[in-house]
């Protein structure tokens, strides 16, 4: 799998990063780099080959190229494709690390043992919704990387560690692999987040029965397709409430809810507060 590992002993080193939009069709560079590459596509797709393995990174998919391996393109990447990228390095940890496992640990956790050094693999290729925490952190990291903050050089590698960690933990949150049926359904529902949920639209897109897709999706993610679709709608609603001054009625309509009161009830059930209270607390 050519996985990249991060650990709690050493910070990754950020080298460069940006948000790019292809102004013309192009083919991925032919190179063997001495750094890792994070690629997060927001529109279109990127095709790249690592050693002899071909990958297609589509909209809302995260991918990592590993340092020291031969990377090159075989097919053209279309004009208009947009993506975030980060070039970074990792080094061998200063002390032995053990694989990190998520578990609840009872009792007082104030004391940490001397051998509490852990490592975690970054996902090679996974679906990552734009409005997910990891997706937003990648965008925020790129903005910070190119900011004029006088403390940027001091904070940058720590912020990269936080961002990569969130990407790693993302795979624990029930999101399926990008190339699985559930992953493709996630991407499709994300692309239709502003539309009402439609079982017939899913059947037309995937040429499978809704019953079969529902069973596969529930087994892979632990939730229903409709619940996932609603969660994505509410994630977008939160973003619009945070970043715009749009009236709540307008946000409701944009997300396909004609009844603003029903939208408010769904939002409260998912977020724990009404849309107006959520927006108000941002300014306290």
C-alpha cells in the first residue's frame, strides 16, 4: 500500500502547499521526489501512477504520494480541475513507537507513561467530504501556510501534524474507501447535497436496487444513506451559517427544504441547537 506513517515523537516538516486550478489540460509530472505529497481534489479529477499502480483521484477524495517512489502521469488531467496539495517530509521517530488504537481509557489520565510514543498510518486513498472537519482543516492549513502571521514558521509544522492526524482519524469515523460502492455513494450524495434525497436517482446512477445499496452502505458506514445525506446537508448549513450572512430561510431553500420550520427541526436534531442559536453563539 506504500503507506505514510506519522507519529507522536517527531513533527512532520511542511515544505510547500497551495490551492490550484488547472488553466489547461496537463499530465502529472514524471519524478521521484524526496518528499511526500498530500492531494485533495475539490473539482474534476487527477490521474497519477505510483510505481506500477494507477490511481484516479476524484472530487472530494484525499490521496497521499509517498517519498522515494516513482510517480508519473499516463492520462490527461482536464482543465478546471482544482485541488489542494501539500509537500512535506517525515523522519524516523526518536524512540520506538507502537501502533495507536482508539479506545476509551477509564481513570485519571493525567499521568502518561514514558513509552507513550505512537504511530498512525495516513489513508492512501479515501473519500473526504469538503464540509468534513478534515476537509476544512486542509483548506485552513493552506490559508495559514500562505499567511503573513509572524508566528507562521513556529506554528506551521504543528498545524500540519494536526491536519494529518485528522486525515488519519477520518478513516475511523465510518467513511468507506473511495473506490468501494459505499464510497461512490458518499461522493454521489455529496454532489447532490442541495437536492432532496431520492432512491430512484440512486438506482438510475448505480444500476442497482435501492435495497441492495442500502444494505451495503449500512454495513460499511453504520448509518443509512438518508442519514448520511442529511448529515452532509447540516454540515453545509453550519458552514453557511458560519461564513455568510444569508437569512436562515435562504439557507433552508438552498438545501432543498421548502419549510423553514422543518429545516430548523432537522438542524436542531443533528447539531443540538436551532440555526439562529448556532449562528448567535459564534458571535459571543
